[in-house]
């Protein structure tokens, strides 16, 4: 499953129906405030499909997919965290590569391991440029943004049986079991629905090797 981020060792608005993901448009900056724990997962694109793979079986999955496809298939490391999108103050999922999340990690390391999504976190300005493989993200700190009482109520789980507003990263990025990998990538499309996910274009600075997977604490990568 997706791995919880270990910050100490980390080597736009949708139209129509609300999206759980933060959307980026080239040249349109966004301001966000991370909340909660982040996760690392692994993802690859095979046969026009997105396949999420658990960290523990990435190597095996890559071999299986490569043999089936007749060409090398490499998964890429991805990261995700819930954020307040200051454009509408809705809680959305920020999914990205190291070009964004390295900045959060460096902030954490410079602040004695403070949690970017904790109560004393900051707001961040992210300016996307370029399209698809030319996409780059320029990330900068805006200001300290302690969570207000209202925001704390929104991110904490309710006690009345309702659901918290933060999205479940472990459910959103749940890894495909190794025995189901081939079916997921090459099986009948009617029987293999695609998971909801952000657009396929990946930032140029995002990690090129590794993984597609479901959100699970990355014990060896991003710590808060």
C-alpha cells in the first residue's frame, strides 16, 4: 500500500462536477495549505492504463509487465497529500513528483522536522509552466498558516458517524495485487475500471524511476 512520507529522507479549479484532485493549468498559479499526512506510491502507464503498484512488489511487477508488453516498463515514484485549495478553500488531493514534494521536505528539515500538514504548517504558492512532459512546477513559501478552529473541524474525523473531509489516500491509491497486475494492465477493459486519478501528464522534474502504487506511509521516505 502507499507509504507514509518521511520528510527527513525524501532523497486550478475544476469546472462542472467537483474534483477531488487539485488541477493545474500552465501559467495559472495556485495557493495551497497542506493538511494531514502525505503518502508515497508507485505508478506506471501500460497499454493506455494507469496501474498502481505497492512498493514491496514494484520490482516484480515491472518484470511481469515488461515481459508481457515486450518492452521495458518502469514505474515512477509519486506523492500525495490533502490540501486546502485557497481558490475555493475546498480540500483536494495534491498528487505530484519530487519537484513539488522536495520543497515540503526541505521546509520540514529546516524546521526541526515540523510536519508540513500539521497545525503550524505554511501556505505554498505553486506556479506550473509547460504542458505534459515539459511541465515544471515552481514552488515557494507564502506565509505561516496555522489551522483555524473551523479548518481543524473539517480535517478531523467526525464523531457522529460522518466522514471527514480529508480524502483517504490509502483508498485512492490502493495498489493492485501482484496476481492481478497483468489483468489490470492487459485484461478486458469492461472488467478493469480505471481508478480516479489526476491527469497523466507528469512534471519534468518528477522522479523518473519507480512506482505506481497506493498510498501507504513511506517509512523510508517522507516523514513529518
